[in-house]
């Protein structure tokens, strides 16, 4: 949600599927600006993402949105290949 305008953005409309090296599927997109992500579980605390970090959402729970720092993303995830 953009606090200045009140506009909300659906993360899933912009994300790309990636798989963790452990096998879990998430959807992620690199950030083009700094953002704060507030969780449903604690509206007072937030994740801070900077330009180049990734915003991510778990495939099993679209409410579980979080930030992955850019320097560790390639160590944890790889692009998901579409199945034929």
C-alpha cells in the first residue's frame, strides 16, 4: 500500500516464480525503490527493502510477503522452469 496515495498493489501481478535450493516455490521481483512491508501478524513492525532487494511471497500463502536481501538471493533461489 502506498501510504501517500492509499493505492494498493498486488505483488502476484508482478512477481516471477523461483525455487529455493531446498525445493520451496516462491514468487519474487527485484525492487526498483525502497519499500516497507508490514505483515498481517504485526502491523507495528515491518521489513525494509532497498532498491535491488527482492519482494517475495510464498506460493502456499499469498499473505506471507517478505524481503530477501539482494546479496543472498542468488545463494537461496533459482528461476523456476515451466513444466511441459
